[in-house]
């Protein structure tokens, strides 16, 4: 990663600017722009987040926004209503209020003397979501969007539900936002009113899991903010970027096929980070690519980016399973169209003797997985905190129904989504099916390539689930996550089916036995024939100079799996100490620790429990603020039970406490 110290334009930075909305709410913004922008207006690039510009995103902001400013753009990093130093309250993610505020911010930008009237939006995750959502609202000034690790479908492809199954990240992300939103504004910026602002937020802070549990199907709650409802409404040019190691890899190819606006897509090997500093490598010159996108659509400069292939993707080569990768070997490939007729569906049948090119006898095969299958699955959305990737799948394969191909006699390259068509019956009205595609080495090591899950009550769609009739035969399709991968000669392709995938998804309420009809059940692989001269190239990663920070406590991360042989309880514990550091620019010291604990017994899905405890600290001089947030969730066959606690301390004296408790009906889960 190259650091660029000199740019074509001198940069002026405004550490904090207030943007006053029509209802009087003030949003806090940090701005970087060319020094001469007031005399020579430039396009504006907006990043709009609830993650606190003062401390939460300051490190990555330093790498990115000055780079664009130095190349002739005004960059504005805005804290949403109710976050950071901004006024107001935040009630949930992606509300209409959030989008309305963004439209006002765009109007404010256009009215500034240093803006030439053209606006772009950039963001990763939440910021990538709202870039698409605001484009859906069609503000005339918004000409282009760069969206990373985001989704066009809030129900099918976010951290709440997947395949109709409830992700435990639904609880995990709620706990994260519970902690993030509990932090006070910085007194150095908001003055003496900081304490009342903080207390108002604390008094009104929601425990979001309680609302998210009330929407287990694809209803209007999730359709709001999902641009897949009408992709043609997006008129701004969209550059969509993702990573195979991220939870949002499906959205890039899906949007390339559905959007009608000018668009391009890039998917690399990365986790949930910007590609100029992401792992695993190789990194790319993402800021250069984004700059070409801005120049093309905000300045009208012909950069050639629209003459390049629609889709550029990284084909990963097989590697031994490991909880973390610094680098993934492979190569870049490109496609002029997506979907492309060049990729064909390779059919492999689930036969009694393994995966075969021909259908075998219609044999019935049974699977009843222990509730602990899934502990080798890693984190749902890995962000490089340590041992987050899937480990050796043999642990989970042992509790699954596995179908192996013979050793391959040639490379098999796939790009896209594998799909399972399965004929099955269940002995229970509610059941989940997890499907893993694995790469098995001659020595037996099993590496997860991709996976998919389906709540079988959702086999006909996510809006109107239907319970299963025990003993009745059904056919269901399970789409696995998109991936680019090369199976090497000598390896075997494994398809593993299980009735549990914990702690990634919440288990069905009863132990389930599925009977699968081999011979008729089949998998299709999106096989891509190799071709010459299809390897795009990217320039080396560049950034602006990094933020200087004084590290006071180094970050540490661990993930452990243990089983109590006496009770049969398996526990997964995740401890993320994000460290403690001081920003020398303004002296704010911040620290954060997250602890998450999952437990279950292999024979009892109702024993599933999850808890979290976060500590957030801010200090400067004699001022100290700290919050402790706790949450816990269990379920029986009919209800989810959620409890939480929020404590706030000023100089180690508790100034606020609040307990939460709610029971939510369990529906089709």
C-alpha cells in the first residue's frame, strides 16, 4: 500500500461544520476540499454514517477523503441524526427520516459556493446501503454512487435473515449498535450541552433486536430501503464493490444484472473492508478506480472506465482451511455481460455413492445433525479482527450428509452461484437446511468454498411461509452464495447437507430428521470455461497519509469453542478488545471491548442462548465517560425472550441505568 503525500490540489480541512435541517436538527460534518474550491467549485462526495466521524471512522477517513480532495473533490463525512455530535435521536436503521435527512444534506451541498452542483455518494456497509437508497429517491444532483459491501435486498441479504433463517448476527448487530449508540458526543465540539444530549440518547435508546424479531418474513418493513423492489428507479451511475470473504458478495452480480443505470462491478477476495487496505490480499488501487468513476460521472471526463468489462472478479485458488488469511492466491477475470452465456450449469447428482455426472438410483438417505454443527463456520460477516474465517470443515462434515465427487482430473473453475435442488421429507413441521460446498484435499482437509441456508417453511418464498407436513415429500431449491473459485486437479468437490448450522443461524425448535432422495436431488455449478486475455489489471493500492495515533493498549482478539462433556453443552466465545488509543489532533482517548457468548446442547435446540457485553470508553484530561451494555436472548417453542441492560458512567459514577425485557412471538422459526 503506497502512501501519497503530494496531490494536484492543496487540501483545506474543516474539522466540524454544522448542517442545519429544516426541523432545526444540526448534523455534524467533517469536510476536506481543494484549497481553491470556493473560487473554483468542484463536485462533492458524501459519506453519511452513524459511526462517529470524531473517532469511529477517523482512521479510514484519513486514508480516503483527503485522497479525493487532493484530486479535485470536496469530501463530506456526515454523522447521521442521533449519532456522534449530531442532534436528535436514532430509532432504527434505514428509516425514511434517514433518507429525508440525506436529501437535505445534498441540497445543502449544492448550495455551497465550493460545490459545482454535482454530487456523489460513497460508503461501505451502512454507507453503501444508504448510497443506493438515496439514489432510489432520485435527487437530481446525485449523479454517481460507489457502494461497497452493501445490499439491494434488506431481507434476503443483510445481517438479519438468510434464506428465511434467522441469523444470530441479528442479535450480534443489535448488541453492536446498542453499544455504539450509547456513546456521548464530544464536549470539545458540542460544548456544555453534551451531557443532556447524552442523557436524551440514553433515555430513548432502543434495543433493536426486539423490533427485528417482529419481522421474520419479507414484509413492508424490509421492502423499505430494498432497491431490488424497483431497480429501474436508480438513475445514478453505480460502481458496486464486494469481497468473497464478506457477507454481501451476492449483491454485486445481482445488481449488475438488474440495474438499468450505468454500472460496473468488482469483487475481490476481501473481507468487509475497503479494497485499498483490506485482507486477504491482493489489494487493489481502489481509490484510483473510484476516482475514475467520479471523473467520468461528476466531471464528464472520459476515463475509459465504461469501455471496460461490466464485471471484474477474482478467481480464488484452493488453500488449506485456516481461520485467517493474509493473502489468497488466484487471478482476476472479467465478463462483458452479467449474467453471461459463457458460464454453463454443470449438473452433479447427489447419489448414494457421492456426486456424479449421471443420476443414480433413487435411494432415501437420512440426516439428523447435532445442534452443534456449524462451529467450524466462522463469523457471518468477517471484518479482519482475527480468527473469523471458517476452519477445517471435517468437524461439521461429521454431522452432515456428505456427497463427494471422484478426484478431479482437470481444474474446475466456477463464477456465480451454485444451487441445490433437493427432494426431501421432514419429520417436523419446521426445519432448516444448511448446504456447504467444500474443497477436499487428498489428505482429507475440507475447505468451505461457499454455503447457503434455507428455512424449509420458506421453500416457496419469504412472504408467506408454510409449515411442512411431516412425511410429505417436497422439492426445494437452495441458492448458495456467489463465489469465484478454482478446484484443482486431484481435489474432490464435496456437498454437505445438515439440519443445523449454529451459531450462524438460530436452530429449529425441535430436533429434525430429514430424508433426502438421492439420484433425483442435484447440484448445479456455475462452471466458467477458461479463456485467454480476460485478466484485467489494477494499479497498486494508494492512500492518503494515515492518521497518527498513540496506542495505549494493543487490540487482541480470540474465538474459542469448548464442550462440557458432563452437560453436553458447547460454548463459542468471542472476545474482541479493540484496544485503546489517543488521537493527537484533538486529544480524545477511546477504548472498546466486545464479548459474545453462544451456548447450546447437541441434543436440544431449545437450549440455544446468546449473550453480549460491550464496554465503550471516552476520555480527555479529567473527563471520562463509559457505557456498559448487556443483552441476552433465549427461546422456547413459542417465544423469543430478550433482556438487556444499559449503564452509563461519568468519571466512574453511574449517572444512568436502564433495563430492557421483551417477549416476541416465534413465527416460522
